[in-house]
């Protein structure tokens, strides 16, 4: 997977071949095919591994005792910090070269982030009457919308500051029951 990530940084996903992956990984094609069916299977595994690591990092960054606004800031700042740490790799998640398995894996990742939001908000709504419980559907909309907005900014090479501000405003509004 590290070989794939290195090749994506060098050539992009569409330009990456299995030969590039094994060259970067210093492995043989045989070793590659012992672990992965094809390049897309390797990419799905890379994406899932990154998503799991990012989700765990975001979860650790959230102080569950802090006000919900602080938790939102912590989660978004941590997530954006992780994404901006490797923009060449992250922008690949919007590549037209993504296959069906990758899109399905992305949806599963969105679902896990949505479940985290529901879990965090459930605890907060018990402590703070201003915080409304959130449905998994609404949380999924927030996560997938955040992802698409982030990809848009990355592909355009835009500063993520304005997007970060808007992410926080929309999520805060969605959790507080206001109509933003």
C-alpha cells in the first residue's frame, strides 16, 4: 500500500500501474498479487486503512466533556490537518479513475464517520438541551457533503480556511437545530 501511495504522489491514480507500485514497494509482482487482486483492490485497502487511521485520530481529538462547539472545532481541525498533510494523495479520492469497489468503500467510510457523529452527539444531547440528537441519515449527509466540499477545494488548490469555517458553521447549525 505504501508503494501505491508513493506512485499516486508521483503519477496520480490513473497513471499508476502495478509495475509502479511494486517498484516503490521494492516487491515483486508475485508478492503484489499474493495480497491484492488488482490495483483497485490495493487502493481500496489503502483508502480503508487511511480512513480508519483518520477516524481514530479524530475520535481521540474530541474532548467528550467539552461543549459541542469545541468538539466540532476539534474534529474538523484534526481532520483537515490530516488531509492537508498529504494533498496529492487525498485529491486522488476524487479521481475519475475510481472504480465501483472504491466508491463502495468510500460510502462505508462515510458511514463510520456518521456513526461517530451520532455517538458523540448522543452523549452531548444528554448533557446539553441545546444539542439535538442527530439521525444517521443527517450525519451521513454532513460527512459526505464535507467530503465533497473538501475534494472541490483540494482539486481547485484553494485554501481550506473558508471551507473549515463553513464546515463548522453547518455542523453546529445542524446539531443545534437552527436552520442554517
